[in-house]
């Protein structure tokens, strides 16, 4: 691992692991008390977050009848990350992460409650939703890198891969519950109650953060205030091809492949004419696949780049298939593998970047990662909405899937070239095996074949 911002390092095919990490069980990081408190609080808060996402998208579609407006809402929520994400990472490296999370989680709670009051009183307008999305996005600029890097302080390096995977499983488990409850709530009592639940759900993580034992945290030296820290973080990533190309891939996936608020609401409303219940069903089935992908990642002992690249190709290819699905039920079933492969890409990329980064740089590197992943939505979501409104939602989903798959193939070839690797196709134990091997090894095996 590089220790300086300008020290180049060859791309590593896997993230570093320890014997303890390889032998850990699927839920081993939950043995850590501080992480249990964090995990339990996030269970409740994530359910509220997913309820608000569904309610927010459906409310905007109901107020405007436009998929572009849904895309604009998504873009506004992620625009602050695109504009200020790197500065958020600089702040996170300087701040006490637990205190920073107390502030950001409180601000998001108040925003949800304010939107609930506007909706329940019948005074909500689309600009209110736009403003609430932007305010949440501002809080996310600090909240996301703080939460990502705080995990290592709670569990230490040996349990980091497991904890990152369980965080994703937590988020996707809530995605199973949140959309289903939101669908019932929207059709039964209205979107305002979903916003209210989300606002109140932040009490759980706030209590968890307050109950943590500071003495049990793994101390990470905070970066003192100084000039050039933003450039230092960028130079660090630029000198690490494994980090650079992983972040570029996740940028393509996030910008063009993950615009599901636009696609799924339009498929439910315009293609299958099935209403909010089907929109919730699509999200629930995708969450089931995502949960499976996260749990499988928790069992793996390493974060392999070839797994990430193969999953990205499968993810994009399945989106192309879903774009042509003739029936509601076939489209619904395809949400499961799309969710599984999409989560495999996300978890593997996240773990690769976190485990391969110097702890003193982790806030800035994770801010860059989240800025690229989430900050691509202000670009991708309006484009997806425009394609959907102009050429139909099937065209929008197909374009997103094609770009995601093509990016994975190109980046895989670039990483192979940078790492002096070649593609090896053969048989092992009666099954086909595709992997990257050093060129020298490939050349040695060729005469024997």
C-alpha cells in the first residue's frame, strides 16, 4: 500500500486481508459493541430512508406527471455531493467522526419532519420537495464519508470487510421493508406519514451514537488543518491505478446504471399501468437480490477486482434484458439478479477502496468515491429522465445498461494492461474458469497447452 500521496503502486488484484479476516463468520463484526449499536440504529433509520425515497418519487410524479421531474429531484439530492464532496472528505479527516454524524443525522431528521408537515397540511409543492432533497444532499456531503470511514474506527482493520458488507446488507434489508410499507402507507393514508416516519426514525442512530464507548474505538490520528489537503488526496488516488479505475467504474455505474427512481416509477406508471404498489414491488424484489449480494460479499474473504468487473458486465447486460421485458412479472423477476449484481459491484468496490487506503487519507478518498458514485446522479438522472420522456423508458434503461457493461469491459482491459495481465480461459475441476494471470505465467502455460 502506498504511504505517500505521490507514490505510485501497481494495481493489486485483491484487497489486503488478514488471517482473522479470512476466518471470520458472516456476522463476526457484530461481536463489537459499538458496531452493534451503530448497526441497530441504522436498521431503523434505513427503513425510514427507503420509505421517504419511495414517497418522494411518487409525490413528485403525482404533482407533475413527469419522469424528468423525478430525475431533477434525484439530481438535486446528489448535486451537493458533486459540488462539495471533496471538501466534505477534507473536513471528515479533520473532525471527530462520531460528533459529525450526530450533527448530520439531526439535520436530516428535521428535514424529513418539515416535509411531512407540509404534505400532511396539504401545502406541499414540488419546489418544497426539491428544496428538501437539496438540504439532505448538503448533509450527505459530510455524513457519507464520515459513516464510511467511521466503520474502521468501530471494528478495526480485521473486521472491516465484514462490517462494510453487513452495512450494505443492513441497507438492503431495510429496502425490503421500507418500499413495501411505503406502498401501503401511500395508498392508505398518504405520502406525508412516510416522511414523518423517516424523520422520527433518526432517533435510533442518534441514541446509538450517544451510547457508544469512546475508549473502545480504534484511534485514527486526525489530520490537522493545513493547505493543499484536497490536492494531496487527489494525488494519492492518482498514484494508485487500482483505486483510480475502481472509482471510475463506480462512476459510470452510478451515473448511468443506477437511475432506478426514474426507470422503475416510469415502468410502473407508463409501461405496465400498475400504480404505486408495483413500484414498491420492483424496489422490494431488487432489494432481495441486493441483500443476497451483500451477504455473499460478507462471506468472501477478499475483495477481488475480477469479481467486481464480472458483476458489472452482468449488471449492465441484465438491464438490457429488462428493458425488453414484455410482461410485468418477467420485469419484476429480473429485478432480483439486477439487485444482486449491482450490490456485488458496490460492496466490492467500496471494500477495495477502503482496505487499500491509508487511514489518514480515508476520509478524502471515500469522499471522492462517494462524490463520483452519488455525484454522477445530477448528470445521469436528468439524462435518463429526458431519454425516458422522449424515447420511452425502455430506451432509457437500455442505454444505461449498455454504458455500464461497456465501461466494465474497457476498464477491465485497462487494468489488465496496467498490471501486465492477460486473460486466461481454461477448465478447472470440470468447470470453465476465466481469470487474469501475469503475462509471464500465460506465456509459460502456452507451450504446454
